[in-house]
C-alpha cells in the first residue's frame, strides 16, 4: 500500500491535519463521558456505535468522495469497509475489559502505544520506512503520553492481565487506523464512518450480553451522555479522524491522535477535579511538541516522513 497523499496539494494536507487535530480533541472526550456514565462500559460502547448509525446514514448519503479510486472487486470492497468497525469493536472491548483489571493510568499509557504498532506495520507490511526525523517526533510524543500517566502508573502482578489487554488495545487501534486509511482510498468519509458503526455495533452487543451487562439506560441523563458519545465522539471525533486519514499518512496521523490523552487529562481536571502534577504538564508539552514535529513531516518535502526503500535496501 503506497502513500496516497503524494498527489495532494499542501493545502489539502494542511486541512487534513487540522481536521485530524479536531478529531483527536473530540475523541479525547470519550473517557470523561464514559466515566460520567453509570452504565457498564461495553454497553456504553454499544450505544455509542448504535446511536451513531442514523447520523452516519445521513453523512454517507450527502458525502461524495472528491477523488474516487477504483474499489476492490466483489466482496473485498465490503470487507475493507467493514474491517475498521470490526477492529474498532475489538479496541473498545479490550480497552473496557483491561481498565477493569488494571489502573486507568496503566490502561491509558499502554493503549496510547498505538503509534509504535502503526509504524511497525507500515514498515513491515507496506515497506514504508520511517525517516529519522519522524522517529524523533514519534519518540517525543509517546514519551509525553507516558509522562501524562506516570504519576499514577503502578506495577503489580494482579494487574498484569489488565495491562496485557490494554497493550492489545493499542494493536487493535493501530489496525483500525490502517484499515480506515485503506478504506479511504476508495470510499468517502461518510461511507467509512457508517460502515464502522454498522460493523462494530453488533459485535459490541454480543460482548455486552456475554458479560451480563444491562443495556437499558436508566435515566434521561444517561441518554444525553450516550448521544454525546455517538454524535460528539464517534461522528465528530472519529469522523474527523477518518477524513484526515484520507489526506495524511497513517503513521503521522497516529502521532497527531496523541492529542487525545492531553484533552482527556484536561477534561478530567475540569470535570472531576483530577489535579495534574508537574510531570503531567511536562508530558502534555512533549505530546504537543511531538505532534507539531509530526505534522510538519506530513507536508510535502524532499524527504517524506515514510520513504519507500530503494533497490539496495
């Protein structure tokens, strides 16, 4: 899979980068809203996806891909459209299961290691070799994400299964980013976000039933929280990410998305009084620095952020 941003203008890539940042801010509100809910987490995830379907239908109906490419033939087209939703369902299910066993800090840090897996997959599967400048940006941003959680990270044997589930969450989300990137090569943003909701909602429904979770929201406030997750986080946040992935290389996008834990930390401070210590402010600064460095690499330049290896490589 080559980099489909080669034909885009600097203005188009800049717009994609800005929308990605907006999307990261939107999905950064997911954790505070889930914490605000009294429902069990997988049931919340199901409603988030199910309630997003009507808005996804409207978006897909009015959205036309401005640069359509040939879709994969036959059933493979629908596989590529459904794959992001299946991977995202795995991301939410593993994240919510892991966070029950380990600490929020551990789960947040391990889940935000997704850029590592995006870079590795892009390198090993698609032969897209990262430049030194990009690796520096990635290291700065991931280190910052670690410091954001460092004040509350703890190591204990009983938490290791939750830590493992949280690390696998990063793999699921990395796969989701790459799958969205692939689908956006031939499908509009609206079509991708619709299929993501359609594919993930049934999976999450099955998981919620299996875990014995109650699916009925107990109050009007709960419905408002679920609608906020569906429209603000899923349609607005993940929809913006899907749009940006049509214009920005997936590894660069995975770094930009690390704005999310910064937003979550600030929201936790404002909404729940979860005060930040100095090391977390430093972490937030490093994340934003890494994002700034990474988005600079998204612009067309003599050396792209991910270069195809030459004949002798």
